[in-house]
C-alpha cells in the first residue's frame, strides 16, 4: 500500500506554532518514505515525522528535513504495531513569504506480506545452504 499526503505550510509559520497533520496509515511495516520539497522554500520549510510522540524521521530527536526542489527517498523497516497506526507530520516555515506544500508518500507492507516475504527468505537461505552456497 502506498499513501500520499499533501501538507500545506502557511507563510511564516513559527516553530512554536507548527502545522501538525495526522497521516493515517494501516498496521504493517513502513518500507519507504518519500518527501517532496517543491522549488522555492530555499531550505526554510522544515518537516519532521513523529510516531506516538517519538521522533521517527529524521532519526535524531531534534532534527528536521529542510531542502529545496528535492525529493528525499528513505528506505525503512519501521513496524507500526499500535493503534491508531498513524504518524504525525510537524512542519514550520519561519521567515517565508509564501505558503508551501510538501508531499509525503509512505509505502506500508501489510503484516501478511511481511510474513510471506520472511518465509520466502527463510526457504531461500535453506535452499542455498542445501546446495552449498550459503553458510
């Protein structure tokens, strides 16, 4: 499953009063996150993603993403195991003159797909060991 969210950050949104948007997902494993920064914000629009009050991305607790005319593609393996199966996007844009819209795209593997992939990998390892390739 792949989700796409648009987050509008009004001009001159302060860090003390950021835009907060809930990104509703489903149970599973987040395997891909893409954040699309349009041309124009010149690194002045800042975004972080949180899960149940804890920093998810970027990984460092005080970090945020800020760039211009760039897509950040992040490979992940992050389990969503507790309801409400959502992330919170927090964004601000101090000193900007215009509104900016970021796109956050999230790929989630359903639990049953993770189990299937895990079973296939286990079978492949056993096969490789059987034919003398794996250790």
